[in-house]
């Protein structure tokens, strides 16, 4: 029996409408508020949210190291589905494997249920590091959605 490919499945419910949650994934000014682990600061965010459109986010660690994530959108179905590739690189230009991220958004009693999956990791260790990072990002996303919903700025 073949070993299962390492993947990250995360299901999260946000107290925000689906259109707003979708927007936070597809507009650079929104993505830049949450698309880095806690303690990291987004320094650059560019994206073209359409099939074949490219995206990239650069962020700095608390120690000053620059990290870059980039890829291409494969599917963009407002406000319910995003599929995109994700490649990570560091200051030295070392890159990881190309992974695939799928984000599904569903109405859930006035809130939004997000089903997130990332596949294609080269190892369980890399997967585990990414899972921790995403959980932190989604905590920041939740706080950003609260700020937007209440009229505060992040």
C-alpha cells in the first residue's frame, strides 16, 4: 500500500458573509493584512485573481529573513472556489515543491465555512510547518474580517 501524500485539510467558520471572505482572498490590499504567520509582516503583495493569473506575496520574519510565496490561479469561481499553485522560496532563492491550494467557501447560517486543502508537499515535516503557518494566517484573517465587519481598519 502506497503512503498517503502529505496534505493540509483545515475547516474554519468565519463570522462574515461569503462575498467578503472571498474578497479577502482575491484583493491585494486585503491579502496583505493576513497572508503571513503571526509576527511576520507582508512587504509586497501582487495578484491577478483570474484563471492563469499570477500572484506573489513577500513577507519578513521577526528575524529579518525575507520569504516569498508565488503561483498561478487555476480556478476562480466567485464567491465559492479558488484553486491556485503555491511555491515558497527563501532569501537564498531556495524553492520548495509546487503545491496546490483549494479554498471552498459555503454559506453557513449567516457565516462562511471555509474548507481549505493544500497538497503536494515533499515531506511531512514541510507539511507540518505549513499547517502551523496557515493556522496563524487564518487567525489573522478572522481578526481582519471582524475589523472590516465592524468598520475598524487593521
